């Protein structure tokens, strides 16, 4: 019986190999979640018709380590003033240094109309307003 427990504890047993594999897998999944990709569930209808409420997405995180976000990119963000720290799935339309204006449901970037091919013409953007994006601000 002593031999059985020694084999189990010091690497000779099947149970030890299984436990080691499970621990390795758990560590790999946690690192993947924080640094490479994570799962996100779309909550709400603001991204329709492209992304539906309840749709499950795999969101990769590596792209923005080597490049800046671009207009049209869809990404997961935290709203700075949200006490619940909820994550939102949104699309970038304005880049740092640009003037974004919404008027009569249409979006203008630096006084030029933005045509968003991923949104049907019947969908209007709200609310009306004008914003000047600084430094690292995106809209």
C-alpha cells in the first residue's frame, strides 16, 4: 500500500498526471482569458443588425498591442463612469483629434458625412451633438 501512495504523490500515478494536466489547463485558460482572447455575450440591441442580443462572441485582445483601433472596429469597452463596471460592445466611428457631429440622425466626421455600410440607411443615430476628441479619445 505504501508503494501505491508514493507512486501517486511523486509522479508515478495516473491521478497525479491527471491533476497536473488539469492545473496546467486551468492556468493556460486564465492566461488566455486575460491576455489573448475572451468570451463576450452581446447584451442589448444597439449593434443590430450585425450582432444580435444574446450572441456569443470570441473577442481577441492581441491586435491592439501592436496597432491602434481603427474606424469601424467593433470592440468591448468599459464606460468610465459606470459604477457597475459593466462591459459594452460598441463600434468606433471617431478617432483621436477628430470632430464628431450627429445631426438629424446622420454622422459627420470633420464636417464630412460618414457612410456606415454595416448600418441600413433607415437606422438613425442619436442624440444630436458635437464632440471634439482629444488625445486617446474614441467615439
